[in-house]
C-alpha cells in the first residue's frame, strides 16, 4: 500500500477530531498498521466516540487491535453490529 494511502486514516481522524470534537465518531473495521488507530485516538482525545471491530468478525485485525492497545476504542463490536449501534445511540 502506498505511503500516501496509509496516512489518510490518521489525518482523517485528526481532521474530524478538531472541528467536531465530541460530535465526531470513528470506527476501525479492519486493515493493517496503526494509522487508523492513531486517527481514532485523536477523535477519542477530543471527546468523540470510537468503535473498533472485534477480532472474531475481522478478516484483518491489525488496525482494530492497535486501536485497542492504544486505548483508542470506546467500544469493541462485531462488524454487523456497528451500524445498528450507531443508529441506536442516536449518533445519526
């Protein structure tokens, strides 16, 4: 994967965290590396809500695992539960 693509998730999280603070929601639903985890951490540190996909439903667990290790996940859910959780909490 090109370096430019890897940086996107982290910069996206930081960009969402700044202007939206506690209104920001982020989810890590698989992938390699730690860039998405860094983005979730930025959202969480700004008061937003973050979700990591659980290992059982992940094809590639590296990024959600990194988010959990960084304590950047507010909750950990199965992939098929994430959308319902967001809707049920009134985030959208």
